[in-house]
C-alpha cells in the first residue's frame, strides 16, 4: 500500500511539480468550495414536446425571471421585465420585431446592453472566473469579461463601460453582442440539467430534443421506459421496433421516423394498403389532431393496424423464447375465436371490436407471414444502420442510466418495485434474484450488453431485457401489472383496460417505506429526496406532486399534450439552487410565436419545497466532496515535498 501511495504522489507531482504550484491549486480549490452551489434544473416526461421543452430550458423554469427581479427590483415595471426576459429567451426574433417599431435603435441598444450586463454580472457571480471564461462566446469573450468583471480600483468606471458599449453600437455589432449576452445568461443561469426520463413518444420532436441535449453544457439522463423502448429498437429488438412504430402511428408522428431519422416505412405502408384496403380500421384511429389530409389519415390508420398485429405476433415469440419473463398471460392471440370474433379472458368471453385478421393463422397465431417477416427484416436493418438514431441512443448510454444519486437526491423515472407490505419486491432475471438497487443495476447492465456485449447470447439477452423493461410488471420503469395495449384496441369493456399500479404508488406517503428506499440507495440524511416522474400528477383532481412531507417529488405533470386534459396542467419542473428546492407548475405552452410576439412566458406557479437558512455552497455538494479529496491529496503532496520524500521538479 505504501508503494502505491508513493507511485500516486509521483504521478501527482507531474501535474503539480513544485510547492508553489501545489499550494496555488489548494488555494484555488478552497476558493471554489466557498462559492454558492450551482443551480440544478429537473425536467421529466417531455414526450417529444420540443417547443415547450425548449422554452422551459431557455427560461430555466423561471430562474431567468428571478434573476431579473433580483437585479432590478422595483426599478423596472413588470412589463419591461417581461420584455427583457423575452429578449433573453429569443434575442434574434425579439429584436427583429423591436426594429419595426422602435424609432431610436441606438438608445435602445445602449439601454438594453447595460441591463444585460447587470444580469450577466449577477448570474456569473456564483462561478469562478475560469468557469465563466469557458462559457464565454469566442467572438466576444474578452469584451464580455471586461464588462462583467468588477473593477474596484478604477476611478471612472462609467466612462470606461460607455466607451466599450458605444464602440459595439458604432461598428454595428450590437445585435450579435445582445444575442451572445442573452445566450450566456441562459447558459449561466442553470449549472446542470437532469432529465428524469421519457424524452420519446407522443409528441412530434424527440429527435430535436436529443439534438438540443447533445449540445447542452452539463446534463444527465435517467432513462424512462419510452427511452429504453427506442434504445431497444436501435439495437434491433423486434418487439421494441414494432412498439416504436405503432406509437408513432397512433399519435400521427410517423414523420419522426421517416424525416427525423430517415427510416424507410414504404414497405410497411405498401403492405398495409394491400392487406387492409377495404378495412376502415376503426379501432386504430389516431390520438390527438395531427395535421393530416384525408388520404394521409387513411394510410396511417392502416399502417397502425398492420404494425399492431405484427407487434402482438413478435411479442408472442419473445415471450416463448424467455419463459423466465413470466409474461405468458400477455399472449392473447391464441385465446381469440376467429370465427365468432370473440376472446376469452380470465374465464369470461368478450366480443371483439375488430375481427378482421387476414394475416393471422388461427393454428399458428404468432407466426409472421412471409411479407411480415420481410418487413421486419428490413426494419431491423434500418434501425440498426441509422447513424443519427445510433448517435442519439449512444448519447443516452453515455449520459444516462436507470437511476442517479446526485447531491443527496435519488433520481429515477418510475418506481422501486415493492410488495404490498412495503418491503422490496424480489425479481428473477435470467435465473438470479434481485431487488431494490441491485435490480436497477442488473437491468442497466443488460441494457448496455444489448449494445456492447461480445458474447452473442448476452447481447441477445440485453436486447430482450430492453423490451422487458418497457412493459413488465417487475420493471422499475413501468410499475403496473400489465400493459393493456391489446385490450384498449379491441375490447369496449373498461374493466379489461385497467392497469393496476405497483404498491409503491400507494405507499408514497409512508415515511418508513420512503426512508427505507433512500437507505437502500445509500441516502440516510434528513435532506434526501426522491425525485421521479412517469405517472402524471392529476392536478385537476386535487393530487399534489409533493409527497411524504416533501421527501418525494413527483414532477410529471403533463408536458405531453395528450395528457393535459387528464392532468389539468402542462408539467412540473424543479429547481434546486443555493437557497433550496423550488417546484414550478406550468400552464400549457401556446407556441414559440406567441412567446415572442405576445411575450407570453409559460405561466408558472412556484412552490418553495425547502428553503435553507444558510445558502448551500459548493462544499456541500458531490463536486465539493471530490474537491476536498483533491485538496487532501495535494496537502499530502505538499508534506512529501517539505519532508524531502519527493523532490520538486524545478
């Protein structure tokens, strides 16, 4: 062990070769520890709603407006503050409109630049100069640093700033400079972003959201079941591919696949039109109000039915291949009486709403026809070879996981599977039993194997596990006794549609259970919280997102337009800054155009979940813990230099 320590100190001495350099680094790190904690921003269940997501990202769930209030207090009217906020969110678009009505643009530029400089000073004040410098736009880095750095020893600061601002305006760079300052304020307002699952499905722009996240300065992602479904599809898992296409068809979003990812759906479309030419496909009408022509709508519903039937077949094959998944009860095609058009479930016979199944052989209901097999082979290749899709999925793998412990909070998308008595539920995965944290970890390891394993058997298991995570009652990302897709399409009786939730959701107010879950993941301090989404909070029915006295925060309030009638709002987001936790409930987002033209920010009601008496500092965070470890190591190195154990590298 002593030799290992000496080798480590030798390596460290290469980075800090002298007493002076080691000492300087200790001082620098200690200074960082005393800065205010950076702001964390939590979003979940975005479900492809790109415009609303982009706006909330720009306004930091109200953080930008709070900065404006902090800086200007009562010296600006509410209207002026809102105009300034809109400018920061959409600088180019807002200036294009202002130029049409403003008579003296030079005065407007000057006033606006000074206001932005003041806000920028405030947002930058909680970071080191080094960190701010890294965030500065290259074209204006030096000038912005000059303007936002306090110069206490300067006798005539006003004339110095005036000279810089006047020059910016005179040489025609004011607009570019305002855009750069606005984007810097957005960048510095939020230090780190958490996406707590479900970027994909329902909404029209998950691929655009992924592009935005890949450019974001600091982000982590806890996978949702919809995200894992797309990961499985990208890995070539047939059940996942069929589900992805079915959901896109159901919500009128096939453009995501065809235009967003360049996946050819023509073979499926041709097959659907030929097979269901005279079938109205009434059970497969679309959700929402897609902007489709009559012919596009007709094609979509037929494709919707075609891929749904294929899905039920390939899922039957997966279930047969993996008896350990215990999903036999979800194989329903062999329970259909194809002559009578009925199905027997749990000893009761139901009349089916649709009994036209020309591709199903009653003797071999789970066998694909030759045409269906050809379609699935083509789709497998298309998903596996789509460069953009693979790039997005590998970003999810690199930045994500099934759970995360971060600054004393436990983040996951769905639930920790529990028994009715509140104890952790044991689940069998490929012959071994797991529960709690170990269940999360083994499932995550198999997801990664589905992409990276060299052993073909383990890789195949990994692919199938992604489908299992999507819909198994034992999946922490699903948490219901069944996914009643078949019943919702084909049976009118609501009793068959019911999906019973895991006891976790009934025990969210039980402090003993919640503390046990937190302890399972290594969190035993009083300030620890569980932050998760997945199940929309039905605000209109009086349901609250804050559970168990604030220990649990469920922040899925309905970003997805498809859920907003059910929830009554358009999503919850969470801010964790140096003062505490702030929960924001958002009203529906009208449009980007309205946000610019009418200055109609997403109206948010903020609730302070927890406020600290003393501002949290970097030293109170996970980053602070790592910095303290570095300081301790450097102090050992200093001692080694001074005792002569290691010589300085002069």
